[in-house]
């Protein structure tokens, strides 16, 4: 082993033992589906539960101010906030062990966003993927201003995201690959402020888990509410419709090919098998693969998938509907989390304001 390798390993071990602040935000514009559960909810909760360092802190927030960037339906924002909060709690998030709050309950965040706006280069925002994509769509049309229909909310979205992160000096931010740029921008924004005023903000790192499954939807495309191809996690409460039956009905709608029941099937070309891999054990996955190759009826394969998913989700279902029927409990939990969050944010904002010269003119008796 070289000296450089030895030094690098020691540095990595030291970093691994340092306390982490992990921050996860969820935009409040939709009702959670199976893809959200596998891709974000389950791994985040498991990470918080399995932290080996007792000094690690986890922050989870409902990003309702981010939600209004693209959603102009007040009812949808409100219902989504309720459903997402109930989902995370029902799936095992412990509000006593983490900081679980609603973004809009922490007024220090938008104030910090404004302060960061005042030192953030406009050119940095010009390079944001979401803004560039919106401009590209306009440029494809004739006689249309490149910025038509683009709000300041969309344009300045990365600054608000930076404020979410820097307010709590988060060290690690789990994101999908499409969000890595925003973490890099948060680092740039923090670095600019630290250099111009005072070193107050930690430079965050993006955490991309390559092992987290991105589920395919019922029609073979990425599972997304915008495609209308999702499998409901809990379904909509309806006394006439069993939520378990809603899930089974959705799974039975997965698109398959026209192969006969007795024909051998390629599991690697099957949406059913792909989704099953996110839930089954190694032995169970191998067993289902063998059944595909031996020739299994599509209906039987879907039933196996349903039973496997339901065995994991069913224990959470009762708690979810209990919370949905009792919004007062949800509100109390969120306000408790907001107070915990503000213990951090008040201090951080006060330091920030003083750094830029906004502070009392004199001490008063």
C-alpha cells in the first residue's frame, strides 16, 4: 500500500465517523405511489433507522413552497401535503428521532433565500436544467419570447433549494441524478457567500444511491403520475372500494406481451419481474425467474407480484388511513417538527444577518 493510499483511507474513515446532517425534501404536488416508496421513502427511512453514528441528524421536510412553482391548484397542494405527511409517518418515520417539518412553517428559510439571491450570480441560474428546458421549448415556437410563461419561482428554484440545505448546514443530501446540479449550485452559492462575508455555510454533498430501484410503470415507461401509469401505495379512501383491491386492480393492468401461458418468458423484459426485484429476497427473485423461464401465465405472475408488494405495504395501510382521518394529529406532529427545525434556523439566520450587516444599532437596557 502506498503512502497516498494509506492517507486516503484514513481520511475516508475519519469522514465516515464524522456526524452527518442528512436532509430530504418532498415536493407537495402529488399522492405517493409505489415508485416514490421504493425510490425515496423506504431507503430514506431505513437510512435514518440504521445510522451507526448516534450524533447523525436527519431532516425531512414537505417542500410546499417548491410545490407552488408548478402547481396552481390550492386544493392539490393541501391534499398532497396531508397525504405525504401521513405516508412517511405510516411507513415508519419516527418524528421523535428526526426533524420532520413543513417548509412553510420555517419562515427563516425564504428570508435566507432572499439573502442568498443577493449574492448569487444570475449566470448560475441561467444554466439550471429546468430553466434551460423551459427556454428551449419556447425557442422551438415562432414569435415567442424565450422567457414566456417562466416565473421567477422556476428561475430561482435552485436558490430556494440552497436555502433549504444551507439553513441546516446539511452535509449529505440524497437526490436522484437529475438533482445533482442543484446540489452543485448550493455549493457554489455557499462558497460565494462564505468568501464574500463569513464562512457560515457547510458545502453539502449529493448522495446518489445507485442501488435504489427506479420502477417502471404500468405501460412500460418510468412510473410517474404525469404519465398516469402508477401503482397506488395506499389508494384513495373510499368506503365502497377496498384499498387493497385498488392496488391489485392496478397491478393486473400492467401491460404484457401476447405469449401463451405455457411459453417460456424472458423475465428481464418484463415489468412484472422488474418491480418484483424491488421487493423480493434473492431466493424469491431466483424462484420467480425460474417460473418465468419455465412458462408462467401472466395473470399468475401478476398475482405473485401483488401478494409480495401487499405483504410489505399492508402493515402500513391502517396507520395511513388513521392519520388521514385525523389531520389534527398530523398538524401537531408537523408543528412539533417545525419548532425543532427553528431551533437551528433562528440561530443560523441571526448569524447570517449579522454577517451582512443587519444587526441592532446598539444594545438597549
